[in-house]
């Protein structure tokens, strides 16, 4: 595993330090500074942009060829960071604690290390990782006229004041797709200049407010209607197995809701979050994948395959199979048999 150690320099120097190890190219346009690399280390882009009052954005879109540890030495003014992963996952090590915690996709994450300590992000090899980090220098932010610190809960306020009772701080919260939508808008914005900076800053403020609201709801055990808990995510994972085991039976949202104890809204949110599909789209995908395997590995007739995956109409099956795979099921089977003879 390659280890990159970064000193506690201003955020504007972060890419210079990273580039010493990643050997890419640094470009700057319209206030956005980017490190771009495509070499023996992997490929990706790391962007930074700084705003007033100690707020910065660090945006990683990387795919490393080896496991990479990025160790940050925090110095005398450790930041408060709001982390959101849109793709992939990260490991996190707090200080000298040997335990590595997994930071998951779409999870609301807030961290604040102690002074003169370390924080480590572990990027897994050959995994596309997209992570958005809102980096706040607490003393500078506190000087902002409209800092809204009065609206923060007691835990976050104590973190801002560097009170050791709550440091180091780590919040691994619920999973939220609405935050993901705002993060994607920032990444998709390719304009530059003052308008771009104002647009990004506006979205960062929205993301920051949403992450603080989620943290407050999490601490008070009052769930947001558009978020999922770790327990909810586990139930959705379990449903994926239930669908495969019961593929020949009717599988409706009502049945899955009763099986999991989750509402229809939670089900749809969970399947979109984990599989980027609605419940019905996911069920149809699994039916098609299982039917393809039957056609490839068994001698079941088309009608038998249709029955075994719980589709009532053979003509409808042929239609959706052709739309998904670009070939009729009868032609697919002929193609497979022809390959096996050669």
C-alpha cells in the first residue's frame, strides 16, 4: 500500500503536495485548481476551490491502481470536514487508532480530528471513488457575520470551539440521495469564473445545511423522510436475496414492504440508492438475468423458462429480453448452442 503524507499547509497547497507523489499536471481556471493524472498511479482529477471565511471544496474523482493511504497532519488548527461519497467507498483512520472505519457511498459523514494529530483516508485500488469534502477552518468561519452557529446543536458547537470532550469527532450518519443530487450538480458544472464560483458556493451552503440537519436528526433519533439508516440499507440488501429466491412468485412492492417492514417510499429510495433502479426495474432485471442463465445452462423450453422466472406471457418475455440484450431468446439459445459445438 502506498502512503502519501500531507503537511498542514493552506488548502491552496494541497494539490502541489499531492502532485509530488502522483506526478500529474496542475491547471487553474476561473478559481478552480485541478490536479489531473493518468499514469502508473492510476487516473483521475482532484479539484480544489477556496471561498471566504475558511470554506473550501476538495473534490476527488480518482481510480488508483494500488491501495493509497493519504495521511493528513492536522497541525494547530484542524478543520471540520463534511464528507459525501457519490461513487465507491473509503476507509478512514482517526489519529493513531489502528481501526479502519468504512465510509460508505451516499452516507452523511462529518469528521473533526484533534490538534496536532492525523487523519487518514484509504482509497481502495481499482475502484472509482468520487468524494466531495467541504473543508471548514473553524476560527475563520466563526468570524463570518451570518455563520448560523447558533442553529448548530450542542455537539457541533463544541467541535467548533475545539472543546476536547467531543474531539476527535466522527459522525457516520444516514444515507441520503438528495445530498447526492446537489453534489452531482457541482461536479457537472463545467463553467468557470465568478459565476461558477458563486454557483458552487451556493450549492455548498445547501449541502452543508442538509448535512447538519441530518446530523441533528440522527442525534435526536428523528429520521429524515428522504434518508435511510444503516439498518434500512441492510434490509434492502436482504430483499435482493429474497427476490432471487422467490423469482417465480409474484413480487410486488406491497409484498416486499411486508417482508422488510419498510414503507413503499423507503423501498423505492433504497433500490434507487443501492442499484440505481426502481423496485420494478430491479425485479425485471433479475428476472432477465436468471432467464438468460436458464437459456444458457439448461434444456428448459422457452415456455418453461418464462414460468420459472414468474413472467406470465411468452410474447412479453421475448419483447423485454430483446430490448435488454438486443437479441430474441430463441436466437440467443441458438447462438449459445452454436458456440458450444465449435
